[in-house]
C-alpha cells in the first residue's frame, strides 16, 4: 500500500512533530509513507470564511498532488472533513453554476481515499493495538469535525485504551466544542475563550496529566488556554501518543 501523508498547514507550520509521529507510527506498522512536496493548504480557511471560489484552485491542486496514492492519511479531523464533506459540495456547486463538471471530476477519485489517521488505522489496517507505550493519565477530547463530520465514534478511544501504561479517564462534557472553530476564535473571541476555559476546567477535574485530541487546531486553542490558566495539563496529539514506545518514548 502506497500511502501519502497530508500534513496540513497548522501541523507543517507549528506542529511538525505530529507529522513525524505519523510517519514513525505507520512505518512501524509496515506502511510505506510518501510526503508529496506539492501539497498546500486544503482551502478550509478560505471556504469557511466565505471565499469559496478562491478555495477551488487549492482543491484542484490537492486532487493532482495526491492522485497516484492508494490512500491519503491526515492527522487532522478538520482538514479531513474539508476533503470528504466539502470538496464534493464545491464540485456540485460549480456544476450548478454552469461552470462544468471539471472540478467534480477531478475531486471524485481523491475524496473516498482520504482518511483521518484513526480511521485509517482501525478501518483500513484493522488494528487497534499499535504497540504503543505511554505511562500517563490521559483524557480525550473528541473534536467537532471528527465527531460530527467524519463520525469517528470510538475509534480514537479504542486506540488509546490499547496503549500500554496509559490510564484513560472520562472527560466531562466531552462532546462540547472547545471554542476554536478557526476564524470563530477571532470573530467571537470572548465566547471562544469562555468555551476553551470550560473545556480545560473539565479536563483539570479528571486529574489527568494530558489532554489528548486528534486535531492540533483544537489543541493549539486549548494549549493557549492552559497557559493562561497556568494549569499543569499538557496538550498532546493522539498520533504522538500512538508513536511512543518503551524503546523510543514520548517525553
């Protein structure tokens, strides 16, 4: 299986260790991982801010860059949802506006083979125990795109429950949004900050050392909230936990 890593803008710019963790994890599981250098932003920021037409060239580039791979794996529920949920809408809208079927045709092959990391591990590779070791108490935040758009369900929890040494504790109000929402955090900063504070306080109440999620966009927001609240909690991406082993532990 020839798999491409779609790292995403946020990870490439701010959290490259998450990308390295995905490569380490998949390689350990026997998967050949490519990193196409032509990849760019998926267009989510443009699309969600109302610049739909400006997102189309980015979607076309995505289709071209990832066309030759068997699967496309991303450690981001929000960007995965952009491809799986919104790319088809972009193609349909272009057709409805009389601009032809070219966009829909270009996007059709890549949409169904794009997977969020936990989907790929559980559904494609058929594994829930990836051989990880992480001796810490962890609470898990299911992000909105993963929960509602991709329907990840219990896949992330099943992977975490199989990690040796890890104690998984339930997060109160787990399904509530953390308040990030991309530009929502900018346009509605007071509401966003309040929602982030609620999420962090709930995580603190569990006694966990680590707040885990499968999307660094949300963890960036929550990490900033943790810093302002001066909490001992640490935000850690799920991929980094799953890549950790006794021989090569994540600190």
